[in-house]
């Protein structure tokens, strides 16, 4: 049986692609690092997945942090809920949230969460773990 090779880039592209389907973000406002003060808001920050090999490299446990940044608290909460639904569609489960926080550098609100799933090397898909 042939196992697929894990691709951090491929998984990250899949996640950012799903989130970019949310109209408020589009392709330009789903980013991989915290935004600068001159960035366009609202935006979504996706940290590439932390990964742990399982089952002799036939799978990887993934942990992903996602934060929504915006001007208003309720806007950020609403967009995070939409983002969470998109990630649930990829079989990523919300396991905990980050605190709602006003960033001093940008003056914007940020709220996010931690998502987990298991990548399967046999099927090349993310499964709930």
C-alpha cells in the first residue's frame, strides 16, 4: 500500500482556501502572520499546523491556531463562528478558544481558537481524532 507524503504547505493551503471562501475575507485577507497596523481588516490569521507523527507515519495529529481580527468585537465573534464552520467542514474540531483581546499595535480586536484533526496518509484527508 502506498502512503501519501505529508505536505505542510498543502494542508495550510487547504485550510486558508476554505476560510477565503468567507466573503468578508476573500483571498487577500487570510494570512499566515499577525497583521500590521496598515493591513486591511477584517482578516484571518492561520498558523501552519503543528504536527505529531502517529501510526508509524501513517497519520499525523494536527493542531492549528486561527484568529480573526477586526474593528468591532461582535464582528470578530461573528466571523470566527463562520470560520469555525468552514473548518468543521474539513473535519477540524474546535478544542479551545483564545481570549477576546484588543491588540495595542493595530488597535483591532482579535479572537480565535485551536483546532485539531488527524491527517490520514492512506486517504490524504483530515479526519476527526
